[in-house]
C-alpha cells in the first residue's frame, strides 16, 4: 500500500522551513500552538483571503511578528495602512500581546501552489470548465518558470451524480527527491452540488546547500 505524505511537510528542514518559529516548554506548548492557529483564523476572517499564500509567525521576547505573503499587497495594506492598523488592534485586543505585521509581496504568483489552487477554485465556483481552468493554470505556471506542474480535482465534477477524480500535469514532479523544491497546496471549491477538492503541485527546481545558506542569511533580518 502507498503511504501518502504532504510534499512540504516531508521536506521541512531540507528545502522548506517552518511557518511559525518560537520555543516553548511542555506547559506552554499546546497553548501557543492553539494561539497560532487562532491568529491565522482571525487574519483570514478580517482580511480578503484571495491572494494570501501563507502566514508566518515569529515570537520574540514580548512581541509577535507576523509576515503575510500575498500577491495583492495593496488590497491588504489598504489606504494609508488603515486595514493593517485595524488588524493589529483586533489581534492585540484578542490575544493581549504586541503585534508587528509585515506584508511580503509574491513576485510570481503563478509559482505559488496555494494561489494557483485558489484561482482554479474561484473559476470552478463560477461554473467555468474545470478542465479549461486546470490546463490554463498549468500553462501559466510553466510560462512563469516552473519545471513541472500537476493539478488534481476530485468530487462531483460538472455536477455529475458519481464523484470522481482527474489529474492534469505537464513537465516533471519528482516527489521522491527530497532536494526538489516542490510547492503544494490543497483547497476546496464550494459549488452548488457540493465541494470539489483541488490539489496543486509545482516543481521549481532542486535546492542545494549554497541556496539554503543564502536564503537563511536573507531571513536573518528578524
């Protein structure tokens, strides 16, 4: 039997890093973990989730730093930064802590699996052909510089009675290579005839030690 694992989780510490960084003892670990999940949920509730790829949380002494990676920074920041200031106030009131929020722009959104999957989900919800949406997204991924892309859709496709799954792919996706930089995301499209699950894999090339060292040096801004 095959054992399916999340392509990003299995590469933690190799090509991918943790989305939250902090240390806690046995007593506080569960509390802080659930607080991180609550912070993420509250951010998605108060901001337009479209274009948001991931939320990183860093905890320092007496301060919580949040990095929001998005393809639409202007919408999230708002006029004069009023949206971010409002979000800071809500978070401080809810969690009784000091928050700093940084908005990081994603230069190539079609190389981000979550943004691609959500884009397909929005099209499926608008009754656009799932085949057309998936194939066009894969073409755009390859044009943006991806070496390979794969998309899976599962559920009552086109509203049929019996649910099924369908794969679309182009290029190569070496899932067994730990060095491979594979971005993965899973999103659900809410349609009139039920949920349609969308999975997206994007292969952006191999990551070597020198690349990881350079990336680590850049992230030490915090």
